[in-house]
C-alpha cells in the first residue's frame, strides 16, 4: 500500500472483497473448486483498510446486492471505496 500511496498524491480505490462468511462457503462453489482457488481471508469491516495506511479513509461501501441492482443473492461483503487524503 505504501508503494501505491507514495506514487499518487490523491485518488480513490475501489476494492471488491468477501466477508469471512463468504470465504467459508467458497468450498461449495463449483467454479472455485474447479479452479483450485483457495480464498484465505475476508473482510467483515470495510473500514479496517484504514489501518493499512494513515492517509486512507473509507468513504463508502456498497453491498454486492445493491451494486448488482438488487439481483445479488445472499449476504456478501461490502465493496469499500477508499480515498487517499
């Protein structure tokens, strides 16, 4: 994160993450199993990224079902929008 924030004087970063529940149920998703992917961490609190760098602030969050126009299914992690101050 220091390399990114050190290169730019400001901006916004959009991140797509799973919550811890989403990580636990990934083993039941056929596409994930076929790919051999093993997601290892989730983020239940989007504001936690503020601890990654002193200049980061969470300025918004959008649950996947809201972003998908209400078509998303089940609980999912929020998509944090971060601003480098």
